[in-house]
């Protein structure tokens, strides 16, 4: 049916974005079977046809602070948040970015005074997403610098705290932890969608980052968006993107708009299983299988999550993160190497500011890889 088709095209992208263990592109090869769904069945609903003469200009909407934001993409974002109830868009400026990665750069630039005597400190609680430190210091700009674990930050100085909720790598729900009065907060809400976590209330922070990479799995489209309360911050973020890439691909924005509208449509429709229902079922099944495999070995443990009722779906469940944060109970010191010896590629805890007793493994691989992962894990002696 058309419904199934719509769900399928979206899900096929969700299952295919992740390479081996990983969300960043240093993974291994993937093959194309497993959970991949026949794209011939997808219908036309998310097909975008463009001609060479379309979207030629740098500009999209000169009346908008973010002048390269395609109006169709802005309305798709607004509708999706409204439908899911995971964030307030009212009274907020939308800034589009080449992935939320570019918006992270834009946000730390916008929150750091350009002529400060010292670089702005940027912190996040351990374990933190392994790209923040690299992204912050990559250019050694003098505008900002990575200052590590937010729990340890005790300087009486201005700082930016990045709050990732649900968190990558461990899936926890987070709030700011620095006890200071000179801080600005960036909320990275990449995983605040109902296939990963019960939605509690619509988020209404000053700066919130989202991305198609995690919402629908479309990482390759390179589209993220920020919801920004303060006009001046939105302007500075826009300026950063102007200097960096003179805007964001319009073709990608148009395609993202089409995909997000289809997701909202699957919810509004009301009769069939929605995209989020389908994705939730898949995550729940995988987490069940992973927990069984882990219990089988007794070598590792996984985080336990409190159960809550989701305001979107009405289901009561605990987090179903996109990553498994495995802790070793035994004597192994370097767990990443240990697992590699067992033909499982993960990312070691130290990359997230934690110890080598931890590793992060993807829950988003293709079905065949996921099968192999849980099988190999359960066989480790
Ligand atoms: N934030 C978090 C917490 C992530 O896990 C990721 C993807 N790994 C990103 C941001 C970046 O996503 P993208 O640039 O693909 O939008």
C-alpha cells in the first residue's frame, strides 16, 4: 500500500546510514542486503524532481534572518515538531546547516566573543559525543577551546556547555551540570525522537540542534536545523554559515522537506502505523536481542534506563538509544582491541572522555550486520 511504501522508503534510509560501528565516516564496508527494503516499492511520495534551472541562486528568502533557508524546509520542520511534540518552534528562528555539525560550529562561534582576551571554554559532561572536542579545537582558532568534562569545570570564567539529550554515546537523558553563572547552553537534541526515547515535554531551550541524520536516518543529505530563540545569536550563526559555505544546499533542503513532510503525513494520517511506530518497533526488538546477548556472556553490562510514558505514542518504555554503551565487568583493559579480536568493531571509551573499560557499538547497522554483532557478542567466553 502507499502507507507501507512511505514507511519503507524512510526506514530503508534509517537502516542504511550507519556503516560499521559508527556514525562518523571512518567505518568499514557495508553490503546492501539485510534489512534494506526494496526501493521499487516506495512510490512517489518522497521523490523529488528538479530541473537544472531550479535552485540556482545563493538566496532563498531575503526576509528571513537565515536568508538561505528554503521556506518549504522551514515549514516542514515546524510541522514535524508540532506533530511529534518534541520541541517548541514558536518564537524561534530556524537556522539550517550542512548537518548539525555545521550548526555546532556556528553555535560555538556565535556564543564566543570574537575579541575575547581568552578563548571561550567549551565543555560537555563525560561521556560526550566524540566529535565535539575535535570540532571545537580543529582550527585552533583562539575564539574557543575545548575544556573537557563539564563535571570538572570549576573556573569562574565564561563557558559554553553542550548538553546532549538523549546522549551519544550512553543514551542518558541529560541536563546542564556546570554550576556557574557565566554559561551559555547548546542543547544537541539529535536523538530526541520517539523511536529512541519517550518524549516527555516539548523542549524549549534557547539553542536546540536537530538533524535528519538521526530523525529519519538521512545522514547523507547533510541537513540539520537549529531552533534559536535569540535573534542576534541566530544572525551570528547565519553569518558563520555565510562565511563558511555561503549557505546550505537547496536541493538537500528541498529533499529534506519532502521527507519530513512524509513523516508528518504518516502521523497525521492516523490510520496506519507511522514512521515512528515502525522505527520504534525495530529499535525495541534490537535492544531486546542485544540485552539477551549481553546477559548470555556476563562479561559486559549495559546501561539501565528508567521507564517513562511517551507523550507522542502513549507507550511506556525506557530509552532505546542508537548506540550501545557497553561496560566490561572483567579484567580486560582495552575493550576496543578485545572486541576487535572477536571481530566486532566498536569505538573505545576514551574517545568520549571515558575509560577504555567502555566501548560504543552502533544499534543502527543493517540487519545482517546486527545479527552478526549479537551472535559474536554472545559467543565470547
Ligand atoms: N550530534 C550528535 C549527538 C550526533 O550523534 C551526531 C551524529 N553522529 C551529530 C551531532 C552530527 O550529525 P550531522 O552532522 O550528521 O547532522
